[in-house]
C-alpha cells in the first residue's frame, strides 16, 4: 500500500471548490483593480493593500493611476513626486520600493512585468505571497498566497493553535497552502481567500453563518473563533518624544528632507530639536527651541502648540510642536526648504505632520 505524503494528506479539492463557488456567487467583483490582467494595476493594488484596508486604498489608487498611468511613467517620475502621492498611506518603505521596482521592471524587463512568481518575488518590495497574487491574477499562474487574511482563515478552519507568524508554523502553513491549490480556477480561488478574510472571517465578529467553510471549521465547531488565530506574544511598546519646529515666515513653513531610510524615510517633515528620544529624557524648554531654530534665522518668539501622539509599529511617539516666528531668515541648508503654507496639502509629509500643518494653515492662525 502506497504511503501518503504530507502533501497528499493536506490536499483537499473540496476546500478549494467551496472557496471558488462562494467567490463566484458572493465575492467581490467590482473593485477597480479587478477584471483586468494588467500586471501594473494588479501589482499597484497589492502593494497598497499591504497592511492597509480596501476603503483607505481606493482614493489613493485612483489618484496614483491618474498621475502614473503606466510602469514607465512611475519609473521616470522623481521619487519626491511618488512620495507626495503616497503621503498618508503610511509604511513609506512601500512607496520607495514601488519606485525602485518600477525602475527595475523598465530596465530589466522592458516595462513588462515577468509572469513567474519567482521572478516577481525577486523585485523590490514583492514578497512570496504578493508575487503569487500578481502572477495568479495577471497570468493565471498556479501559486499559493499566504497573507494575513489567509493565515486567519487557515488557522480557524484547520484549528491551528500556534502563532502563525512563528517560523515553523508559517512554513507548515505554506505547505498547506500549496497542497490546497486547485487545478482550475486559480483566480477565483485566490480572490476568494482574500474576500473571505476581508469580509466574513474577520479578526473580530466573524460572520460564520454566511461562511462556505463553516461546516469544516474547527474554530467554529469548538467555539474558538475569538481565540484563533493565536495572537502574537505582546511586547511592551516603547515610548519616545520629539520636539518639532514649526518655523513660519512670510506665509511659508520650513521643511526638512529626512534620510531615505528609517522612520518617515524619504519624506519631508518638520525640523527636530534632538530626534526621537526616550520619554525619560527631559522635554525641551523654549530656550532650547529658540537656540535650535536660530540656525534658520533671527528668532522673534517661540510658542508651544498642542501636543500630538503618533503610534508606529514599534513605538509610540509623543510629539511636541513648537511654533517659531522669525524676524529675518537665515541660510537654509541643502536638506531644508521653504514650502508655501497654502499648498502644504501637496507636500510629501508624514500623516501627523501634514494634519498639523493643514490645521495650522487655516486663515488667520499665523497672522
């Protein structure tokens, strides 16, 4: 008697067929990046949807395509322009990788995305799951995806009671994902897994009565939908502080080009007094702010503005903005520039900084 391999044991054509049938009848079919095999549009949507919900992406996707309608247009655009159109979506490394990937596709592949998942995964910003999704939707390649939504579906349906981000568990999930691939209908299957995770098998309050996998779902049968997938072990989130200089002069605000890597990499922002320091470090006083701002001109007065809090993936930042008025400008360095306040909404700024400056740019606030 032939001994079954792990692949044989994990394979289940009825699973993929249930997903395909459900997607064709009840899944999403009208999103702007669907109903196309244009790899550029599919790739753009997949990158934007990483760690970002569909509702937040829709407007950015439309504006991005209007400005960069082809991969050639994106590759030829200045990085600052790309960052400006990404501003507000967060996780800005995605935008830098997007630009680098477009340039690679134009340079190495003549502006045509490769069809194979392995070649796609070799491009900047494209991991294994994203490469599989692009290949499946653009060329019908039979490749497995395993994003956060799919991990949640698998963890619940198959009763996986270990943290899916742990390397050994994730490798086992990949083997299962490969074994469950259908012979036909890869596009509907791939979209169906995404749709199930996004609309029914959600993180909180899953809609189990409408799920096509309910009858085989271990989490549902054992009353553990709230417990699965197992959460990542919590770590204490560090807290830091930063003092930002809002230097205003003649209807313009002084901005600083941040380094290409690190927090808010490649964006413009407000000059900082001492960087992001631990909260145990004493907050700066007005005299220190005035001294730091003196490099930009003759300081007239400084005034503390309402503090802000911004949460990054790895720490919480307490922002203390200081408004600085000048009597006369000094010489700005090469990484500083003056930006018209009335056009501040167009600047490639981090979301909290942009919101602060847009609010402050309202008529009458600066006199």
